[in-house]
């Protein structure tokens, strides 16, 4: 089977391979595979002899490969991918390899000198217990709870699910977030990232129902001032993709986080994956301040060696 560009209409096929508890990686969801692709290079195929899904995308002229589940065929699949890269005449790597998949790491380690496996700290996912985020109880969350209590005391607020009735109001929050963020940032890379994320948020709002997203919004004095959205990863885990708010409202981010966990996730999921920090120091500190139950470690593997010589 040849590679095909990834589309929303592929969801029924792909969910068979990307859902479940075998891989908690936030990157391997329909939402992220569709939206984090500004250049539309993401494509997929089924390696039929092993019934293994192969996803790849181009970044800086090189192939990045994702294999959600090797199904035990670690060496065989790596050989096939390496042959593919050689024929294409490109460099390539395997990305989002979870540390918990020890069999993959062991296979790679056994091929010393042929692959380079390295820790990809910027891609590690922050995974939290839903009950803790919804309640913010205990000494670890004392500061967060104080911020939340202050917000609740100072503002006339209400929570509601995202629907067709408030999507445009969420879009307005998104536009204001971008405008204010661009005023604060001067670095070219930061600006590029914000514009990229803004485009993804537009796509997410435009295709909210088709993507199967679940989201929530906070009104303050009758106006939507914050929203968040994501999707189901497994029976036990939800992935939060986006969270934007008007920072002029003190405590708004703590409030939308807690209210979404309480209203939409509590009692439905054990964990919520709030994705990685992309190596951004401020974002890393913010995610650590919520005391993740697990940092889901991921590795990258360079595949620029000719495996046929082994």
C-alpha cells in the first residue's frame, strides 16, 4: 500500500491503530496528527505483512517516522523503514518512542553503532490524575487553590461546554490571545510558533465536531474569557490539546483548568495528558507547578545507517 495524505476521513481506519492504553503519547491522536501539520506533509500506510501502521512527515527536509505499535516486529519494521529512507535518498528518524516500550529500546540497543537513540526531553508528556486537578486538594496545590478561590470570589463566572453556540466567542478569545502575545514577544521563532499555533486553533475550531473534540468555556461577567479542548485517548486517558484565556482576568488559567477537569473529565477518565512543553522554559515551569503524576518519557532514534549491512 502506498502512502496517503492523512485526512479526517481516515479516522475510522486509524483509530484502530492509535487508540488504547498501549501508547499514552499525546502526539498519536487524530487531533494532533491532523492539526500539527501546517505544511500538510503527514502521510500514512499500513505495513500489511505485519499489520503495523506507519506514519511519517517531513520536517526540515527529513522524514520523521511514527510507529504507534510495533506488535512485536521491532527489528523487521526498522529494517523496512531504513530501506525506505535509503530509496528516498533522505535522512530519517523514529520519533515519539516511549521509554516504557522497553522492547523497542532493547532492539535499538542491540544494534549498537547502527542507530543513535537519544532522550527527547522537550517531547515528554505531562500526565496528571484527573481527581487531583479537579479538587486541587492537599498541600502541594495550596497556591493553586488560593488562586482559584480568589477567582471565584472576585468574578461572576459560569462554565459551559463548547458547542456551536459559543464557538465564535472562543475564536474571539483566541484572536485576542494572539494579539496580546505578539505584543509581548520579540523573538522571530516565538512569533513563528504563535502564528503556527493560531492557524492550528483556527482549524480546531472550524472542525471541532468532526474531530470529536470535547471542550469547555468560562464566562466572566457574561463574556467568554477562556476555553480549552481535547479528545479521548483511551478509556482511562483524555488529552488536552489547547487552552487559551484572557490573562487580564486574574486566576483565569487555574480556573479553566480546574473547571474543565471537574465538569468534563472527573468520573470519566483516570488521567489527563496535558502534552509536552516544547522546550519552552515558562511552559515547563507551569506544567511542573501542577505536580504531574507521570512524565511520559520519549526518545528519538536516528535511522541514517544502512541496516542491510548488519
